[in-house]
């Protein structure tokens, strides 16, 4: 008998209330997807980055891979052109990675890695100059004429000074010291 009296209420629930519950759930999902698609602006390293949470989520792995690859190349290459191109790319993608993590609210150390990378830039540049100097030394040893040796020393300096706007005064002094060493090697 009790079941006989409750079925109208159950029917009324499914006819009147249930559609509103489903409508609420659907609107809630739309709001979440709108929030994922809405671009946000965050500041990282003095740069404003605009990115949606959905974009951030899908790009984190790619940004991390490019940043890691660029840092690896920066620490190994002896070619100044490649070095300065990749140092810029490493900073760019570390910045994007930090922004993506910030937008998603994920705890990470990308901003710290970026800050450390930028603060160590003078040392990193000097390390590349060392690798390039060793390469030029080998080349000078293989040459026979003094003129060819001196030309290679001059080329060393000329190529590196093309990037002097990306270097500190200490880097430029270090280039001069290495250049003088190569010149004295060429004259012997």
C-alpha cells in the first residue's frame, strides 16, 4: 500500500526534478571546459605569458623536452652560432614551462631553474668559449703557415664578438685573453 502512494512522487521526481539535475550537471561541465579554454596571463621572469590551462596541460611535456634538449646542446656545443641560438631557446622554453605550471597551479621548480640558468649565463658562456678555444687550438696546430694560423685566431675573435650584445664585460675580457693566447700560439 505504501508503494502505491509513493510512485507519484517518484514519477514527479523523474519528470520535474531530474531534468534540472541533468541541466545543472551539463552547465557545470560547460563552465569547466570554458575555464580550461579561457586564456590566462601570468608573469614569469618579467615576461607576460598568455596561455589557456588546456594549452598549458598539453604543452608541458613538449616545453620540458625542448628546454632540456636546448640546455644539453648549450653545455656541449663548441659552435658559437648554435650556442647562442640554443641559449635563447632554452630561456624561452623554460619561461613557457614555468608559465604553464603556474597556470595549472602545479608546484614545480621551473622558475628556479630559469633563474639559476640566467644567473649562471656568464659562466656558461665562458665554458663555451673554452670549448671553442680548444677547437681553434687544434685547428691552429694542424696549419703550417703563420698567416693561416693568425687568420684562424682572428676568425675566433670575430665570430665571438658578433654576439657581444649577449655577453657581459667579463665574457668579452675572457675572449680577449683567449684570443691573445691563440695569437701567441700562432706566432710560435
